[in-house]
């Protein structure tokens, strides 16, 4: 596992969560109205006026969120303060007009008109101070990024003025290289913070640069070609007026990790207690049918390549690998016992892994842990396989609920990497919910098909006169 020995997650940078910015924005809009009431009435606010404000308060909050999100105030990144200030002014003006219309519609004439005049002044001042603080702290936390640009001359000449026109303090252009200068690019990558790839960079070079950037924890910005735009459906950012896809370093925020690990521990503890009757029933069956030992232990590869012992209910005959060594289970595998077939189909053979979760070796949701022998094979064939081990392996995962036992390693890896780069507690919850119907899916539990059967299918559907395909 030498290739995984030094694998670790990107350190990431501190940043204000979008949800926190939203909550403060809404609070400041409401606070602006409250201050306007105090300015108008002092501390002796008439009851009817106060009641009118409190009744309309929830609607003001929803309107503020909808308006601010609609004008793009939560999508601005690395922007100049002047741009954010203009958006704030537009947002406050729209909130002012819609709140007035809503108050009139609801016949809240006790909502003083003088409040509508004074409140926007407080709101503009408070929101500008708040957003100025967030921009300053973001800039200090992230620091000025040294940017390496890789692209053909005509692309770079078009792009450089846009990069240099970005707000001061965000980006410095370190150097520019053409796609064919791969040796120089690799030697420069350790000294920069981010890389911008134009659409003219060939796919093989992009892949090579991306892998190296992931290893070094560097951000990557990619200008997609038109075909990639059609595939992706959306673009996440822009430089000037040029749309880009942002590929940040792989990083799960500490708060999300704390929530995940806390939930893992609590759920595993409760799960073990609740499933005690299942343990006893399977143990009793094993004793009656003389299929001891009931548990099966095996070495697996965990986070950052650390080897640990996984616990499962035995589903195969004893010494199943004595003659052929470690091989993946296949459909109608003669090594699987009758009770083992049921346990595999219902996924009950995974229950003892709750103990691995309690020990902190596994998570409820994550890439499935694989055996060291197979990991070595996969790493030789697929270098990107190493990124599965940036997180703890899981009892279930995106690959488990969206694929089958017979799904190829490459396709399962696509699911695993998609899970890692898009991780959130809500995604974990969604996968756990999708696991329930998967448990009862016979198709999902099917083993791998033989290569011979795959060859037969290929011969059946391929053109008989094809000159380019030879089996």
C-alpha cells in the first residue's frame, strides 16, 4: 500500500458557509425594520404596530431569501466589493417594494409608512458592513493565489486581460505554459496555488495535470469546450465573462466530518443493540448446521491505506480460497453456502461491520472497503483508484445503491469519487434511505458474470463483418 501511505485529504481553507451568510442577511433585513420602529416610536411601540410587524415577519424572511438568491448574491465569488454593494442595493430595493405591496395587500395599515422609508437605510448600512467583513476575511483566509495558466497562445492572449482585471488581492499570474510543455508544468505545480486550463489543452494532458493537482492539493479551473458544457448542463463560475468549471481540492469541512462521525457512532451503537436478535438467530442456525465459525474476518484497506480487520457473517464454506486464492464472488458461486446466499441477498452479512464503525475504522456511508490484494491490482490499472481512500470506507455507499456486484470497478469508482467530491450530511441521509430498497433487490445482489458469457454476448451483438474488432 505504498501508493496510499502519504494520501491525505486537502487541508482546505476557511470559508463562510452559504447558509450562514443567508441567515445573517435575513436577520439584518429584519433588524433594519426593528430599528426603524425604534427610531419612529422609541421603546414605546404601539401594540397594533408591533403585532403588524410580527405577523408579516416570516414573509419578509422568505422574500429576502428568495430575492437575494434570485439576483445572484449567494453566487458571487472572488468579486470586487463594488459588485457586491450593487447587488445589495438591488436586493434591498426589491425587498422594500415587495414588503410594501404585501403589507398593503394584507391590509396592515398599522405598519407605519415612515418605517418603510427609514428601514432601507439601516439595512443597507448593516448589509454592506457584513458583506465587507466576509469579503475581507475570505481574502485573508484564502490569500492571494499564484496562478499557472496552461493553454495555446491564442487562448491565453484572449484570457490574460480578464484574469488581470480580477479584483486586486485574489490572483497573481505566476507563469504561462503551452500544453506540450508538460515537464515545465510538473516542475512548476508545487510552487503555485491554482491552475487554469483552457479548452485547447488535450484530454490526456488535462487528466495528467488534474491528478498531480489532486496530489498537491491545488485548485483547478477548467474552461470547458462546448461538448463538455452540454454534458455538464451548468457552469459553476466565471473569469470576467468567460465561463469556467471550478475543481477545488478534495476536502470535507471539519463540521461536516464531526456530524458524520457522531452520527456513525450513535447509529452503530443503536444498530448493534437492535440487531441482537438477528445475531442470535444466525448464531443458532450456524450451531445447528455445524457451520461454525459464524463470523468471518478479513483484512481490508481503510482511509489513507491503513489496513484493518473487517467483521462479517460467514457466507462461504471454510477455506473457500484454499485452492484458487482470492477471487471476486460470481453468480452461482459454488463456494457460497445456502444460508450465505440469503445473507448476501439481504445484505445481513454486513451487520457485524457496525462494530467496525464503532471502532472508527469504517463509516455508515462511504466507498466499500476492498482487500489489499485487489487494491494493488486496481491501483496498477487505475491510478485514480487511490482517491477512494481519502475518506473512511462505508457499510453502504453511492456505488452500492446505484450499481450491482457485477458492476465494473471503473463504474463503481465513478460513483465513489462522485460521492467524495459532493459529500454532505444530506447526501449520506439520501444514500441510507436508498439502501433500504436496495437490500430487497435481487438484481443488485447478483454476482459478476463469467468472462466467457461476456464474450458470447459481444459476438452476438457485434457486426460479423467488422474489420476493426477481433476476438
